[in-house]
C-alpha cells in the first residue's frame, strides 16, 4: 500500500499549475520547477507522517480482544444493539478475539501517548528547524518515526506500556516535522502562490488520513495488523533519501534551479532565522495568541476524532473494521478536495485584489469551520488553508 493514491494525480496537477498565470513568462512557468518538486515531496512526506501517526487507530481494533459481554443494564444502554449482535460480515470481524487482553483505559493510554510527545517538541520544533536546518530536521523526523513504527509490533508483544513508550518517542520525533516544512515553504513560495503551495503540501494530512483510515482495514484483513506498522515504517524510510537528494534549504543552494525561478523567489532569499527570538513581543501579540488558540483547538478536535473514530464505529456502532474505515474516509476525502480548491481560491482573491490578505484568511476560516465535517474527520479545507497560510506568511515576515 502506498501513500500515493490515485488522488495524488490531482495534487501533482495542482502543483504544476501553481505558478501558471497569464501575466508571467514561459520560462517561469513552462515546466516543472524545483519548488514544485519540494511541494510534492512535502505533500508525500506529510501523508506518510499522518499514516504512521494514525494507522494505529485502525490496527488497535484488531489487536485487542473486545468481546461485548453484558455487564449491567446501564452499560448495555450505551452500546448500539448492532454492536452487540454484529456478525462481522463484510470485512474483518471487529469483535473477534484479538491477541491482547488490554483494558479500554490501557488502549486509551497507548493511543494518547503520541500526542504528549508531539505537544512537547512541536512547540520547539520551529526553532529546532531554524538552528539545525529545516530540510535535515524533517528528514530526521520522518526517518526516526519510520524506524519506531517498524518496532511497534515487537513492543506490543513485550508489554502494552512498551508500546505506549514507543508511541511517546514517536510523538517526540514527529513534533518538529511540520514547523520545518513551514520554514521551507516560507523560502520557496512566491507571494502569489503561497496559499496554493501550502494547500498542496498540507493536503498530505488529509491524504494520509484517507490511506490510514480507509486502507488500514484492508491491510489488516489481507496481511494482519502487524503490516499496518511495517508498511508505514517502510514508506517513511523510502521517502527520507528522496527528500534529502531533491530538496535544499533555500533556492540559492539548489544546484538545479533555473535563473528564472531564482529571480522569482529572490524576495525570499533574505528570510533568515533570528539569532534571538523576541519572546516578550511575541507573547504580547494578541493576533498571534488568537492563532495559537485556533490551531490548538482545531488540532485537539481533529486528533481526538481521528484517533478514536475507528474504535467507536466498531465497538459502539457495530460496523466491521473495513466498513468503519470507509466511513472515516468519506469526510476526509471531502476535506481533501476542498483544501486544494480553497488554496487556489485564496490566491485568486488576493491576486485580483478582491479582498485584503487578512480578510481572505478570515473568510476562508469562517467558511471552513462552518462546513459539514463528515463525522468530524479531517479539517475543513478553508480553515486548514487559512491557518497554514498565515503561519507561513508570518515566517516570511
């Protein structure tokens, strides 16, 4: 199973068209540019990151024994009758005996430990990327998480807390990946292409969710739950050398960039990390704090629903593991399509001076958060792109 689904064709087309505006000469937009390669590999990397992160949400349903034996009347009323009487037809039986007799509390600890590590290092990830180098930071992040994913089945066989500790380590190493990608996009995005490039790169979040939630059930059915972790780890390790070979820290360092593209990105060449961060000014900036609250709350809800949805749909609703994956896939697929659409729309509105940049972000965020979330899975396209584009814009400034 690969992170590059048929939908990737749409992403590649979007990346190739990102710089094609009538008013620009053919040398700047007539062929695939190095910035498009970066965006495409960034999108694949983000997709692999999310696959490694969330595929356990499906795999753990097959790992853990969870028979629905009645305990009391109150408990029975909280479970859909279909879940109690499910026969498991149409895919993997979610109520078959798993290998591990873990409690619901222990399962929750395993699923949640990743985010404790992720919270710790993501806050510092941007500074790590600035000091070490964003390209190397992202490569190290995904390469290390790939190795840890390969070790997950072994850790599960030792003790549930060993798996929980491994997931904590995975969160710690994945935290700096997205801040590093922000930093790279700030150097490689032309001003009129910013939202489109952000949309394409971070649409990998939705693509990874689609593969993890929609495809992991098939992997479990055909090969067993261990292969869910092994596939994610192998994809991460395969992506890392490609990223290091084809991506550079800035346009001026890339050996294959054309003079025309370098001139197009010349405004970004002076984007350098500060030697000292003015934390007092940053923490007094109310617009920055508002963005932090929006990102934190959106990430919290999206992570909670994506992590717990497969378990809820199988154990509480009674769907097969494969069917629950398809249900999760629908909402994420809708967000994926609209993420690309809103990225192009944002650049179009700014380029035509229909609205100011800040009002475009406000409009898309408002529309995005008001959209149908499809069982709450995946971020809505407008809100996703508005938040991501603002982060990269602040990096440029």
